[in-house]
C-alpha cells in the first residue's frame, strides 16, 4: 500500500469539514463564485479541492464514479481508506469525479425522478484553471449575472431544461472551487 | 469553550455529512423539500430540532450565532438553543442582528436587512404547504412533481368567499423561482416580501424530516389573485417603545381593564432604535428629568 493512501485525510475532521462545507455551500448558492477549499489531498490527478469535497460529502452510503484518468488504483485505495465509498458505474453514481472530457456525455448520470429530483448525481469536474470569464450565468443565487469559465455551454443548457431534475456540477482547480446547480441558466459569451 | 465531551456542534460527522448533502440539494432545487434522516435531539419536537440540526451542520468555529424566537432574543427557546451551541460548538453568540453570521429563527425574519455574509436558518413545524388540503404524502409529492397547485388557489379563494379577503395571516404560501410552492414556516405574512434577500435561507423540519432552501436573490412570490393582491399586513399602530411605524408588532395586554400596548416583535431592532433616542407612547420619560 503506497504511503499516500494513508495520508491526505482531514486531521481535524469536524472543523475542517465544517469550513469546507461552507465553501461548498457558498459556491453552490452563488453560482459563478469561486471559493477556496482546503483540508484534504488525494493522489494525483485528484485536485485538493476535489479530494476535500469528497471527504466532506461522501461516506459509505454514497457510490462514487471515477471517470477516465481518475480511475486509478491509488485513488480507489485512497477513497477506500478515507471515505469507504463504493466505486460504481455511471448510472449508479451519486458523485462522479473526472475531467469534463471523461465525464461527458453527462446524460448517463441519474437525474432524479419527478417526485424525488434530489436523487441525482453531483459531478466534480476537474479543470486546469477557473476564472470569472466566459459563459454568462443567471438564475437563483445571482443578483444580475455572473461569469464562469465553463468547459462548454450546450450540455448545461440541456441539463437546465430538465429542471427540477438534472445534475449539479462542481468545478475544481487546485484549491479553488465553483459550482453550477441545475437551476442556473447558461448562455455562451 | 465547548464541552470536550461533545463532537463539534453536537452531531457526529456521518450525520452532518447526510444533512449537508440534503442542504446542497435543497439549494440546487429552490423550494423543493429534501427528505433527510432527522436525528433525535436533546430537546422535544416542536422546539426547533430541524433548525438545530441544520445550524449544527452549517456552523464553523469562527461563527457568531444569534437565535430568535418570534423576533425575541430572550425567550426560553432562543436562550436554550443559544446555550446549546455555546456548549457544544463553542461559537460566539450575540443578540445583534448585524454581528451574527448564522441566525436561527423561529417564525420571524429580522427587521434589519441581512447581508451576503449571513445565513438564516428557520425552524419549520409543517414543511408541506399542501398538507392541510391533502393529508397523503404520496399525493402531495405527485402534486409538486406535476406542479399542480390549483388546490392552494382554491383555498385562498375560499378565504375570500368566506371572509372577504385572504385571511391567511402567517405561513402564507409562496412560489419560489416560478416552480415549487413552499411554506415559508409560520412567519407573519408581513415578512414574506423579505424572503427575497442577499443571505442564504435554510429551512429545517425535524419531526417531518425535511430540509429546503432559498438561494440568495431568488424570486419568491406570495400567491394571490389579480383582484385580491397580496398585502403584507401588520397591526395599524406605531411601536409603543420606539415609535417605529414600519415594523411587525406584538400586542401585549398590560392590565385587567383591556389596556394594551404594541411593541416591536424584533427586540434587538427595537432596543437599538431606543438607544438611538427614538421614543414611543409608553416609553419611560427618563431624559425629561435631566
């Protein structure tokens, strides 16, 4: 077992996960806002932001899908040790981690049901950089408009049409995180 | 300092993760009631177990917490919940709306406008606005799924037919972002226009095991009719202690002869106005002597 399987978890779980959750909540409640999130580190290519998000929100009850280059033995073992979540196929995932290229097409992921739209996947999209440029966002949590460097716009416009069903997305780069809930309307810049 | 016998903010980490996931789903689907596995809390149902669980999942050690019960900081419910978090989370507490980062409320929205840096947590007794019209959860779920809210308009119409106006004075139903009809918890309808605010609003119903949310700046419309528009009503008096004419008032009986006074329900706001020199009809006339 490589050494980095055993490291990278929270050292002060209650306080660190509380602060990480506030970043996650602020990001999701104000789409386009870029927050700092720290506390956990996982094996590459998992970013610190994605690792902290998984540590904060996932446990044995939350099946995780690892997409593309994120499906490595090192990451599987790290999740098994620190989180205990089962690794699953796309259509059973409650959380999914990967680059945008590996996660698309996002239509494979559960979007919830009309009665229970909350039974849907949360995508954690690993990005090289995040910035407040590019696509224009409007909707709940945004006073007028916001901008975020999304990997594309068409998939998110399709996802918005499913509302109240659909997937929610987090975008991670290093220790930075932003979010795009299903309620946000996206327009290409 | 918090009691080391408890985990930070009382709940165990697995429970907090489950609540946090529900809060995030609630924010992603404004107004939708997310089921969650509500825990037994060291207080009876009806005393804010839902709000306490949501607050516990949100608190960070750096927070300053305020708790109000019907606008007041000094009532039993508010005092005991504040003490609960002082003991289990070690967070600072305050009675000042402006200084608080997390505000847990029972049935009021503070008069002072909230900012982007604040979180408002509501205690909710019955989260389902359609429950008294349709007792079956399977049916109300379906009605929300189909956006079938005609029954709620019939109820408001019957109010008008019987009373001449919409008699619902609290827990007045709202529609969030043009989709889900939501119970704003039993706040007076005077507070409904304030539901569109800069702060994150979270609603927790412990006994009914539901969490829902309104993200900042969301469109929140009180249901009404073109010819009977929604009206945010209040008692037609100024506050007898601070003279405010724009605040929600409590009516207090002060003698056996039917004498009464009206005072701001938001005690912090009223106290601050009095400190600024505002006076009402029954204010003590201390300064006059000097």
